[in-house]
C-alpha cells in the first residue's frame, strides 16, 4: 500500500493509482503510525514552474526519479527504488536501513529539501531476498 505522509501545496487532494485505492495528501499532518509500521522509503518531491516533479530518496543514496504528472509519482518512485535495490545487490553493497519522518527531517542534509518540498510520500521497500542491511 502507498501512503502520502505530507504535502505542502495541496489540501486533501485525492489520488487514484493502480497500486492503491484512494490516497489523500495530508498538509502538515504526517501519519507516523502507518509510516513506522510499513517501514517505507520516504520520497521528497520538488517541482519548479514548467518542469517535471523531481524525486529524491534520503535513505537510498543515488536513487532519483522524475514524473511529468502527479499520478505517475508512485509508480515512477517504486520503479526507481527497485532498480536501486537491484544495483545494490548486484554490487554486493549493504542496503541502509530506512529512517522515520522525524529522523530524516532532523538530518541537516535533508532539512532544507523537506522544508521546500511540494510533497513527501512513503513507498514500501521492494520485496527482495538476501538483502544485507548496513549496521
């Protein structure tokens, strides 16, 4: 399941995606209980005027994506994360553990990105076996 955890540009905007029922953007109202239960990857989304939505993944270093339409955010983010996972496994690199929203927000490296994001979403980790987590 998908979970939108914060949005700063829209109030209660609903999304319909192939992998989820109805989703709602929550302005300044993170769903921390669901996020921690899902152990998801947070995705910070930015958009400049006349540009695509850019996506960055605080806990997946080197993983980026983009989408021309809001309804493509979730599928494009999931695809980028799956490719990143595959690359980590192929290179025999450890996969860092995910952090919760508060931990990412408190990270000086990501604080500004979070404050200027138009949306922050959470997507589930790809289902993969033999993942080595970093200590």
